[in-house]
C-alpha cells in the first residue's frame, strides 16, 4: 500500500506542472502546458483556447500566462466569459497574427476578441501583439480585422501592452464600463489606412493614460453613446489626432469627454469633433486642455460637414459646451483653428489661453468660423468670427 501511495504521489508531481501551478492563492495556467509550441510557425490557437477554458473556469484567482522568449502564431481567437473568479492575463511573449492569405475562418472583424468578463486585468510585461497588417493594407475593400477588441467587459485594467501593425484598429472598446488603459504602446506607419490606435464606442467611465500611439488614422476615436471618458498623457503622432466621432450616422450621443496633457507631433489633426452632415444626436461637455503641438497640421477642428454639405437634411448633431484651453506650439497650415458648424450652430465654444503659431517662416496662423458661437480669452490666433 505504501508503494502504491508513493507511485500516486510521484505521478501527480510529474503531471501537475504540465497543467498549472499556484503562486499563493493564484493559479497560473501556462499556454505551453496546454500544447502551445511557441515556435512562430505552428498554429497555437487551440492550445490558447484550452488554457483559457481552464483559467476562466478556475474557482479562485487565476492567471493565463503567455511566457517570454517565445513567438506564438494564433488565428482568430474569442475568449469568452463570464469567468468564475478574477482573471489576469500575463503577456510576456510575442503573439503574431497569420498573414492575410492564411486567414481562414474565425471572426473576421477582430483577431482577438475578449467578451463578457468582469474584473479582467491584462499586463503586457514586455510582450507584443503583431497584427501583420502590411499584408492587408493594400486591400481597401477587405473586412480587415482589428487586433484586440473588448466587448461588454467591466472593471477592466490593461497596462504595459505593446501592439504593432494592425490590419485596422489596434484596440476596440465596445459597451464596456469602468476601464483603465495605461502605458500602452501602439505603432503603425503613418500611411497605413484606418489603423486607429484606440476606438471607444458605447462605453462609460473609461480612462486612457500615459501612452504612445503612432498610427495611420485617429490615435484615439470616441464614438456614439460614450460618456465620462478621460484621456491624459498621450503622445500622438503620426496619426489624425484625438477625435470625437464621427457622429450622426445614427442617433449618437457624447458627453463628459476630457482630454488633457497630450502631445501631437506631425499629426494631420489635433483635437477634432467630426459629425456627418444631416446627422442626429449631440456632443456636449467636452474639454481639450494643456495640449502641446509640434508641427500639427490642423490643431483645432469642429467639422459638421464630414460627408459634405450636399448631404444635409433637416437633422444635425448638436455640438455645445466645448472648451479648447492651453494649446501651445506650431501648426504646418495657416488655418490653426477651424470651427465649421452646421446651420443650427455650435454653442458655448470656448477658446482659452491658446498660443498656436505657424511653423512656416513669415506665415501667420488664423482662425475661421461658420455658425460658431462662444467666446475667446487671450488666445493666439484671435478668433473674432466666434460670436456670442
């Protein structure tokens, strides 16, 4: 009997590390122990899914570990909740997407979709997501996938994550409440199409902070039915700046968006609100403040003719209570401020203590307005066309 007990103990000792191990009360599930090769050639998708099922089903705190010094090739992944307890993902290795021609089946709009999980924590810890976007960018009519999307995830924390070369947007935040994204690094060429850094849609109480984003489109785009969005400490460029919108394709609402202490370097735009002509909804209580500009082309824009004036109907997105404060630096176009509002007008637009000058010797920056109402306080360029 004693020899049988000894055999059982030895067998358990040998097998258990291949499934998981515990650190304190936290059980760690390593994708290698579920069959992942990490050689950059073998498809490790099923191993990731098996590891995820164990992690999500754990009764106590659990961590999904993608270990360092490995390259994991995975196809489209859907990591679904709800999970039984608090979940953490530690991304220490490199995960690469298949090239466009090798993309078979799966969810075509997102490479990695994480959905219906509360209290999820993701830490990059030197890991990397590579979307292999260069094989997609030339195909303008293809339904190109985003790299990483969060759907209906609440109390979400994502930090120290590195993402490069998405076929489309790098991060999507959809119908989430209570999320913090910090120390995110996103890189894509300035000429890569539609490669937004972070897209926020139908979400509330979201903070994006202390991150670097270089892309071929908006560094951050905040779209319909989103509120209480705080963005701070973003280094953006190249890219199209930080945008509210586009809004108005449906009835869209945006409120309580606050962007501060950000830098735009060689961006197409800086702070932008864009709405479809003839759209509906509202955008209000929005602030952009303490913004540094280094040769940004269009630092401040409200564009209510995003599709063109010929498309106007009787509807219009109502833009109000917007403050642009403390913009300092240079623009490459003479038109530093463009407030192009629809026929119903924008109201309570405040330009406060800005100092924007042209980077071209001998050129003077100026402001233009259309149906814009508000006030100017000690700003350069002055904006006399902004009427009460």
